[in-house]
């Protein structure tokens, strides 16, 4: 990873672009590539969060996880910190953001700041392409994340 300020930012766009709005994390990461200056953040689209990502969290100061958010109105963008109460089983092939942060802390002694950016989905049915309301939220989410990165 190469960062201009030495602290580092990792943005993980989570989801499956073959399930309509579940692909919004990838779309936001792609948009950020055109908004952020080169080298300021490591931008990645991932299908799911996995334990292997804990090592990458240990290398940065800020982690932003972008994903479709159940229970959020379609197209609405929310920003929050992960809920430690959501910690599930410590070992699995897929982990939630709070568990991933706990793994980075336990395995590498690292505690990067972590934020979750959720976008309410209109549809998670099989199919490519975002719904119009979620597609319109991609720029809002990307601008929000860019502002967070600039202000840190």
C-alpha cells in the first residue's frame, strides 16, 4: 500500500454486484477512485469480510466499510461506528466489521478507527445493476467518505 500521509486509509466496498443493490459497496469504491487523489486510500471491492483482512486493518489508521444496510430506507446513506455488541463467533469464513476489528486488535495489537457507511437497498434480488434510488446514493456516499478521509 502507498499512502501520501503515512497513516493510511482502507476503504472496503462489500457486496455482490449480481444481487442488485447488494453491489452498492463496489459502486461506491469505484466512484471514490475518481474522487480521491491517488495514494490517499487503498480502495477495494470485496464479496464479504474475511478474517484475512485483519492483517490489512493493522496497517492503517482508518477503515471505512461500505455496504448495503438492511433496515435503512432505500437510497439513504448512514454513517456509524461498528457495534461491539454484534460480535459473533470468533472464527468463520465471513465476519462482521466489529469482529474484524477485534481480530486486528487481538492478532496484531492494532485498533484503527472504523466507520460503517450503509446505503439502504431497494432490491437484493438476483440481477445486475443498482436500482435508480440506490444508484443516486452512490455519489452521496462517495462524497461523504471523501469528506471523512479529508477531515481525519
